[in-house]
C-alpha cells in the first residue's frame, strides 16, 4: 500500500501501466487525424481546395482571378504518366460539364472557362471575350496566349479569325486546351495571312516539344471543328482525343469537321476522327506526326481526304479502322510513312453474338483515286476485309508490297493503276475475295507481279513485269480469268498455278517473256546459294573419283601380288632346270667317319699346350677330311654390282652350285659371293636381322653348308 493509503499498480493487478498509457495516446492521435482527414477531403470534394478559408474571395462574374499555382495543389495528387494525364483530362471535362458556367469551382479547381449560348446573339465568342474572361493573355497586336482551358457548350461558338499567332500554354507545370463540348470551334486565317496555332512553353520561349508530361490540344466532342488557312504546330499527346486536332462523337450525337488549306506539323496525331460523319480534310499538308497522319476510327462515316499531302508519319500515313465506312481519298500524296502508307481495316468487330451487339459483316466503301503512295516502310496500301473497294488511277511505288488486299470481302476494282514493288509484289490479293477485277493497270514486282491466293479475280488488259519469276501466281484454290494481258520478264512460266488453283487464259502477249528454269531464278535471287552449290558440288564430284581410284589401286595391288607369285614360281622352276643332278644332301656322320682313314692316336708330345694337333699325322688327318665352305675364301672381293635376280647370283663363286634351301643360298651369297646383307635380304624378301643371324650361325658352325658343286 502507498504512503497515502492508496493501492499501488501491482496491488491493483495492473502489470503494464506504461503500455496502457502509450495505447491511449495513440488512440487519441488516430481519432484527431481521422477527423482532420475527413474535413480536408470533404473540403476538396465540395470546394476544390483542402483549405478553402485560406483562398481569396472569388468575384461574382464568370471570371475568377489568378489560376491556381502548383504550390496550392497536393503534389501526390498530380498525374505522373501520360495515361494518367489523359484520365485527368477526362475527369476534368466530365466535372466541368455538370457545373454552371458561373460556378467558381470552374476556375478554382479546374482552371476552365465555360462558354455557354448567349440569348439573342448570333455571333460567337471572340478573342476579346476570352480576354475579358481571363482565359487569354494578349502579348501583342498579333500574338495571344491561352492561359486557361476553354469549353464550348452546345449552341455556343468560339471564333479565332484573322492572321497572327494563337499560343496554347503548355509546360511541365500544366497545359491548356480548347474543347467544343457539343459546340463549335472555328479557327480561320486569311488566304495570304495564315493563323498560327501552337503549344507554348514560356520557360523554353518556344513550342512544347515534350509529350511525356502532357501537351496542349484542340478537340471537338459531339460538336464541330472548322480549321482553315492555318498553321498548326506541336500539339497533342498520348491518346487520339488528346492527340492534337481531334474530333470525336458519341452514338447519340455525331461530330463533324471541316479542315481546309492548313499545315499540321509535329503533332501527336495529324488529325484524329472518331465516330464522325462527313468529316473532311482538303488541300492541306500533314508532316512529322508522332503517330498516324490521319486516323479515322470507331465507326466514322463518309470521311473525305482530298488534295492533301501526308508525309513523315511515325505510324501509318492514313489509318481507317473499327467499322468506319465510306472513306474516300482523292488526289492525295502519302510519302515516307513508318508503317503503311494507307491502311484500311474494315474487319467485323465480332464473329458471333456479343454483349455490344456488333455486326458480323465487313465495313463497306473505300475509294482511292488519283493519288500517290511511296516510300512507306511496311508497304503502300493495305485493305483488310472491306467491301466495295476501288483503287483507280493511283500510283503506288514501294520497296515492299505496293497494294495488299485481304479478305474476306466482296467487290474489288483495281483499274488504271501503276503498282510497283522493288522487293515483293505489285498487287497481292489474298483470302476469300469475290467479284474482283484488275484491269488496265501497270503492275511490277521483283519475282511476282500479281499474286492471287484463294480469291476469284478477272485479270484483263494489264501490263505486268517481273525481274525473274512469274507474272501471275495463283495459290490456295484461286480462280482467275486472265485475258488480253502483256507479260514482260524472265521465268519458267508467265502464269503459275499451285494448290488446286485454276485459270482460263486467252489472248495474252508473251513475246517479251524469256524462259528460265524456276530454280535458276531462285538461285539468282539468292546469290550465296551458287557458292554453296559449288562447295557441295566439289565433294559430290570427288567422291566417285576417289571411289574409282580406290578400285584401280585394288586392281593394281592384285596384279602385283599375282606377278610376284608367278615370278617366284618361275625362279623355282629355273633352279631345277639349271642343275638336273640331284640336290646335294649332307652325308650321314657315320658314313663320313667310315669313309675317312683312321688317324693315329696322338701322344702327349705330339700336341701343343692347348691340345692343338701339331704332328704331321694329325695335320694329314685334318686335311683329308672334307672342309665345309662356310666362310669366304681368302682373296674373294666384294661383288662389284648389285644383283637384280637370282640368276645374277649364280655367277662367280656360286656358279653351278645347288642348295638344299633358300637359307643356304642366302648365306652362301653373303659369305662366298661377297654381297652385303641388306642387298641379299632385299632380294630374298627376308628381314635383314634374320639373314644376319643365319650368317653368324654359319660362321660359328661351318657344317651348316654352303651348297654342292
């Protein structure tokens, strides 16, 4: 118990008093933070600011002073990637659409000025109106800068008229845009004084060249966009709707555009058209787009591109996709695209029942007339599953395929066209394509001018040229009526059919066609194959030669073997013919002892100290015994010449001699004939060491005879 009479913590059973105190402090702090967070989030949602009581009072008019700075915005809430920037733009436009034109949140939160219809006034808003609303800063009498976003609502119109420069503020700190949200935006200069529209970065004192942090753009959504006599530069980023000049519609209200006599350069998209109707671009130039020069998509209908030059696009020059119908391209030049020059994809959006209820048939209607397509990386013109396609009086000159038509589709006309490919095919028609006609055209390819695969085509009155290959090639059960055509080139056949294809040919001119085997043409197309063929041909020719040479060597060895045997037999026969007397054989030792006269027994005094006979009687006895000829006789000189046969040995000391064996013959030739051991060993075909051994044995044992005379 404590001194004051109270219980201690231990006596109360409280074993962790310190931890309990810390827990209470944490709970209190968490409650405070939660309350403050709820208040701040509520302020931001309803007033557009975490601390609305700190901002200056807003005026009552539609213009509110000073755009919010970056310091007044939560840095963690700022978009970081281009995709997030696009999503933020979508969120801003959706929020702005729900606010009244004079709502303070438009300026405070969204930095946006909304232009609504004005009662009793038929003209649109002008630069002066935007200046009065604080959306535009006038730099000089010909230059103005847009500092706030502008949204034009249905029934309202915004006009930028006359020459000069319209700058749209755009930097890493933020960007501005002009959006016709159901309304109309008209940008128009004069014939001799273009209106320049560009993004502008004050810190760089020039256009905004960085697309990664967002960039100014102009868009019409469910409204209209008119741009003429203008020079549009460095606009757009990331998506189509924020791509630069963009016109997008919805199912309920289609958008439209009229673009004429303008220059568009270095934008993300040159012109983006989505779900539009009767949009057109005329007598214009689009250069250096990051992606597609002109993008037509999402069911856009009746789009016209006329008298326009599209060059240096980072993707396709012109792209039409997602069931967009009725596209017409006339008198247009497409040059230097990184993708296809013109790419038309009318494929059905579904191949069966779908939640969106998409149709199962291809899009319809594409016309290309009087145009020029060249220098595209992927190829010239590619048309995918589009019914009623026409290509007339058009020049396509490409490195890869000039024109590629892919099915399934029906209705194709290629007429009076110049289609040239330096590496692939001038015209390639593949897939289930029916009711197709190719006529009155000039078609050139490297190995194939016109290729048909699985299609049914009438080919008439064309001039076709190839370097080496086939003028027309059919595959995959293709069908073709080929009449009245002129073929130029080199190849095995002017018209080749494979894989069940069938063709009817009549009145074709092949006078300028030179026959060449197909494999030769293929080898010429792949020059290294000639080298490989030569490398493989040498062993192919050499193998039979080597085999025959081996057979000849075997025959020669067999003949040599047989000659040696015959020579041996002849030598053996010659030995017998030279000496018809019986061959000498050594007499029996007992007979020789009986034939020898008895010798007196020598006395001790008749012998030398080594037992050598020294008496005349002993000398007579030794001289009376037959002395074997085992060593060269004194005075025999070495043979002066090398013997070439056994007959050469039977001269001199060995003349008339007979031997019981070849061994005796060889030993005698060395010891008595004076020939060297290597010479006799080579002649008798025995090892030298063996002959040397025989000679040494004969020297030690003279009784191993030397032959009989």
